[in-house]
């Protein structure tokens, strides 16, 4: 829950719930709507003033203009009119958007990309997608822009999206943890554990980490070549690794400066 | 020379001059200014009404806001204030821009991308660069956007830009002609001659052409994945090859429809 005047934002309270899953996409979407309304009621009970509006963001292909979740491959839904469903049941105005682009909006308005005309916000978490800021606005490409995680950088491994060589297969936070576990037989909680292992010289961690950073560097170079951003803001779980990520990536980007985001994985909420 | 109301344009007369070259970039820029003013005077003599303004576009890194040619690697200049130099000597308002982005503006306003919110204009000539239309505007990325010709698609050959694997090294119109000549010892006037040789089954032409189309397909797929354009407009000399280019590229692009541009290589002038 966020409060503040335009251009400012203060987090008043925070709750986490796992995304509900049902048998099909429509049922999952309905369960998500229920869960959001339930959470909104709980947070509303903690607020000092009446809640004025809901802000909800989801992953996948999102049409912000129509307020529709067009497609989520992971969650299985298609063409769900979330904004209308939520507004009808909550009786409040609802701002509905895309999780990563909302993060980009937060970085542009309040964060590390403040004042930039051209920037890229790149959160690296379970998946990898980017918010593209061009001409001082977060660009949606009709809902399709920013799928940097599915650019082919030539490693040849198949991806769930149907293509091969996708950055996300080796460089997402989830991929780093999965590949380290597969290589060593040791389970880790996440990519940050692998980064810690790199710092103490674990050779398996170094191999997995270097492959991830090399993939990200290639994707960033492609992005910089195409878009010429002034600044690239890294976010998500992998950005918590700090210099292990920013130093090699800074060398790979041409025009941009690389800044880790202080908002980290929370930028989507603020946006 | 173009005339017409806003949203329309009619070509009244057309003249071609080779770009003058001098010992260094500053002298080349001064010679270009002289040549443009000379050409404007010649064209002005043909016009029925007084000339109201000049429109001038150049390649390289261009800052449209300041009216400056920031850098042209091929022509050697740096930070040339073309708009001011031309306006002072011509005594007319001067619109100054980037050759490919001006072409993108023409396609957006009058051509095959008319009405699109998100589109890519990709002229393939001596070099390869793209105009990126996002949110209904041609985006400049501070002058750096659209360098799709220098994305690395993995063929490993060195490029004049200092990197390896650049699309432009195998897929520009100039590269196709050069590679065919190098392979066969037969000089050709340009890529269109190579396309003609493909149509009659020349196996060397097929190899060179397929490598070019494969490189372009990879670059277009990267571009589509990042930007999600509704439409990709092909232009430049290579687009004159028609279906030999559009059929394989159409299969490689995900969201976009591929349209050859009727304006062809002339879109930059209209813009």
C-alpha cells in the first residue's frame, strides 16, 4: 500500500500472497481477482484515510489502454478484463498495468531513471523482461514490447516459449539457481546464494554465474545498439548481487551508464 | 524538392549529387553545406512559388533538437551545427534531421506505417539502420537509436565499427554485391543484380543471398522481440528485390506484418 502526492510515494504497509492457481486460465484469473480484493480489504483496514484507488499489475502481454490481461503463458489466462472486473467489485477506480512497465514508470518518475528521456529498466527475477523508456515515456508496443528475456543469444538450449537460445534460460534468477543445483546436486534458495558462492571462489558457481552474465551482456549490448538508452537500471533478485553483476555488464553496454536500483524488486509496486 | 499541404507531399523536381569529400571531416562538412546551398539555388530556380524552407538530412549520429551532426564515421565529421550553418547562409528556415528517421517519419505520416503506433522502418542500402516508431512518434534515443546494422548476429566477421558479427557486414546492399563479387570474380552493379542471379538459379548468388536474408531475419526477430512493432516497412535498394526478401523475412518476424515500401529509397527525402 502506497500513499503520497504525485511524484512522491510512501509505503504504508506491505503484504505478500502467493499467486493462486486453478485448473485453467479463466479460473486462475477469477481466483486472482478474489485474492486482490481480499488483500485490498485487509490493507484498507490498516489505512488512516479511506482507500481512494487500487493499482494492480500483472505479468505477460498486457493492454494497459483496455485494462486487459491479454496473455500470460505462466498463469494460463487469455483476454481477462481485469480492470473492469476489479473496479466493479471494489467500487473504486483501478489503475491496471504490466508489472515490469509499472516498475519502469516508478524508476522514471521517482527512481534511478528520473529525468531520462531514454532508459531501460531491466528486472532480473524468475523471468527477464524490460521496460523501455523512449521519448520520456514508458513504451508498451501494444503490450508486446520489452521481451528481452526471449532474445536469442546463441546458446542453443530450448526455452518454454518455443524458441532456442533465449537469455532467460541461462540468466534469470531462477535459471541461475536451477543450473547451479543441476551442476552440483546442491539446492540453493536463489541466485543470491550462487553469487555468495562466487565470492568465496566456488568454481561451479563461477561457471554458472559467468554464463548468466555473458548472456545478459549480449542482450544488453543488443538493446543498447537498438535503443541507445542514456541509462540502464537493473532490478529484481539478481541485482542484489551488486558489483558481481554491474561491473561486467557496465563493460558490455556502450552508451548507457548502469545503475542498480535502490527500489530493487519493489519498483513494480511503486509504479 | 517536395511541395504540398501538411499530410501530403508532391515531388516537383529531383537532382542527385555525389557527397563531396575533403581532407578532413570539418572540410567535408563545409563542402556539404556549399553543395546543399548550390543545389537549393538550382531547385529554387525551377519552383513556381518562392522556396519557403529547406529540409536537410544526414546519416550518422544526429541530434535533431540542436540541429547538429554529432558524428559520421563514414564522412568523418563531428559536432557540425548544420542547421545553423545552412539557415544563416540560405536565409530560410531549415529542418535538419537524420536520413533514416526522416524516412520513418515519411512512412508514418504518408506511407506504409500510416496510423501505426509502433512500427519499424528498415531501409537496407549501403548501410543498415532503422527508424523506430513507438507510441506514434519516431524515437531518436538522443541520436543513438536504431543501429540495427551493428547488432551482432554471430557470423564473426570484423566490421568497420570495431565489433564483430554485425548484420551490415553480410546483409547491406553493398555487402551483398561485394560478397558476390569476391566469391565469383564477377563485378555487379548492386544487390539487385545478385537478386536477379538468384532468380535464374546461380548457386553463388543463392549462397550470398541466403546469408544476407538469414542475418536480416535474425536482426528483425531481435527487434520484434524487443519492440513488438505492428508493422515493419522495408526500404532501400535491397527492398527492390521484393518477394525474395519479404517472404523469408515475413516468416522470421513474430508480431509484425512485413510491407515493402512503395517510396523505396526515396522515403528519406519525403520525410
